[in-house]
C-alpha cells in the first residue's frame, strides 16, 4: 500500500536550497521573514512627523508564457550520469517557477507518491557557473507529491520516465536559478512495513503494533546488553539496503526503560535520509536489511548518542529504536 503521510526531508544543502528558496513567494512567508528580521527600535522624543517613506515596490506580475518560452531556450548537453552542460542565452530573468522535460528517458514512469532518485545540479545564468551539484556526493531522494516538490517541478516530474532530465527554473533574491534533475530511479513508498513476521528471541524489548502500524514498546527487564542488537521484526521483500542508500523511514526511539523520546508516527511524518549520514548504529544495523522491513535496534551509547547524550537522552544511554524501511534507492 502506498503511503500518504507527509515527509521530513533530510537531504543535502542543495535540496534545502531548492525547497526553501523556492517556497517563500506568498504573503505569509513574507510576513514571517519580516518578523524574524525585526528589532526593537529605541524610543525618540515627540516631534514633527517625518515624511512617510514610499511603500516598497511590488514585484512585477508573473508572465507564465514568457517564462515557458525562456526555459524552452535552455538546453542540456553531456552524457547521462555526468554533470550536464547548461546552454543558456543570457540575460535570463524568470518571473515565476516553470519546468519542462528537457531529455526523455526510456525507463519506468514516475507516479504520484513515488520516491525518485535524482542527480541535481543548479546553474546561475548570470555567472554561467554551476552553483551546487549532487554528482560528486551521490544521488538524492525526492518525493513526487504535493508539498514534497515545487508544483511546477512536480507537474513535469509526474509521468516522466527514468533516464529523463527535467529542467526547473525559479526567481529568488533578485536572480534566476536553473536546476537540472536527472531521474535515476523511481518506486513506491509504502505506508508501513510489509513482509514476513519474525519471532524475536526472549529477553529483548517487546514491540506491539497498533492498527495503523504505530509501535509501542514493553521494556525488557534487567540491564541493557553491552553490545548492539539488530533484530528484524518484519522481513520485507524489497532490495537490500546498501551503505550509501537513500531511505524513506518511520522510526521511534525509546530509552532502555521504555521512555519514548522520539517518534515520526506521532507526528504523521516520515523521514527521507541518506544512511551514510545517520548515527553509527543505524548505519551498521540497517545496511543489508530489505526494503519493507521493520527492524528493532538496541544501541549502546557508542552506537547512538555517546557519552554526551542530548536534551532528551541522558549521557551514556542505551536506546531502543524501531525502524520501518518504507522505500530506498
């Protein structure tokens, strides 16, 4: 079953640049930015009123047809899987977000709700330079759903085939940025772990699932184990997770005594993450597990939050984690 929850994205700086830099075009976003930048002014003696400053100039209305035509003039060259060359006639100044499929692939089609593995590069037409790219660090994982991508990009991504390159352009902070998204793979994101149930050995914390799949934990008696424990609870039928996989997961974390400190199930969110960026216990415990699995991890301090701990996790704590691996590439 495909999932319908919202997502917490934990990608690279390039993903954040794209999703944050292109979302603040409504009045609520403008108000928030002003509030964050405001400071308290010192009081001044009463006196003649100063001339009123003219209101700030409004941005010109978007010209969608002109933007479509402008992006149509941008082309990409270069071999698949390598950094593209952006061929842009300057000056190029877009008034709104616009996207198109620049090169058509021959693989599976991206469907709504899919996880999509992509290589991304952003190009500044003013300086004719690549500003950021995933080609050096490895692919990123995006979610083809409303709220997961800017709407113009989502409209072009849906129905595109693996192997396609999608161009997306947007104005931000007075200049235009052009992005290339090379689609490397696509697949569904599931609502919960699905597969073959596994009976864990005695002595471990016991996990029970609510009707919607939310896990609850009954703590084990006695002291926590000295080493890490990796125990599949459900074995999925998908591909194995590799050390450099991008994953979509749900997870809950408890202290050894059963105190819950974090859960994506409670907030109705899932997380997009690169396994190589996760804590050591996640990296070692999830590598080799299959997509669709649910895994119980018992992580000693050196595999989790260490001797320092966090605000919620006391120093030197063993933690218990349940992870549903909902998608991965």
